[in-house]
């Protein structure tokens, strides 16, 4: 076993087919659940849980997450506007019921009129360092080892590929302009080989 490979229990269908050849850079469904539960236990659990949930479900980069504004979340129509960076394709995505409830819980706690969706307790927009800290702390509490924010984006890609979604749909969802960036998820998804025999 390579020395940088994390020992994490996961369902076999959550693993990419080439997982033995490279270090794991994503979390499986059970691990994501553990991470989200751990995020809830912090002093700012409602906010931190929402942050990690949206980063996973929408494949957000840190810079995209901290750039989110309240107006990007249309709660009446359950839609979230994602402004992709790195020349990515910006899109509107549906907000699932648990995400909608989590956003409403977080906004109900807010007594400010600041435009950002995520703010610090000092009423400032989130920094990259703050997100790194929250993700790492939650990973440690969930006993998942060292977790970094971009793993949530990769986890989104692998989860969608393992659900059997085609490359083009995942490409648009993650905002990739180049399909080669998305092919990694679909090519290595172990689930796509199920039922061949």
C-alpha cells in the first residue's frame, strides 16, 4: 500500500476503479455523511454544516463558496446561482430540500444585512483560511484524517459518476469547459462496470 494512501472505510461502489494506483482525493457517501455530522457539532454548526453541504452537493471550489451571496440563493424557486471561476460555465442549479432547510436555518440566525451567504462571527466575508480550517477540523472530528476543501468538489464528481450520470451532464454541473477535466470522474467510477456480466 502506498504510504500516502489514507485508510478509510468506504463502500466498494464509492471507490474509483483506479483507486489502488493513486491516492484517494475524494470521500465516499458514508464518509460525506460523517463529515457533515461532525460539522454540525461545532460552535457554528448550522453555518459550517451548510458550507460543507453546499460545497459537496454543488462541487464548489473554496473561492466559489466564499463568493456566494444571499441573492444567489432563490429560496422561493429552490435554485442556486453558481458563478464558476477559472473560466468555468456559470449555471443555476436546483437546491435539494435538505439544503433549502439548512439555508433557511442559517439565515434565520443572521441579524445582519450583509450580502454574503457565509460570514464570520466578526461579520466579515469568509476567507480561504477559514474554510480550510472548518473542513480540516470537521474531518478530524469525523476521524477521516486530513481532509481538504477540494476533496468535496472531487467527491461531488465521483458521486455523480457513480450514480450513472453521463460525462456531459457532470461537465456542465461542475462548470468544466474542457471535458477532459470531467472524464477523470466517469472513467474511474467503479459503478459503471456493474451489470456488465
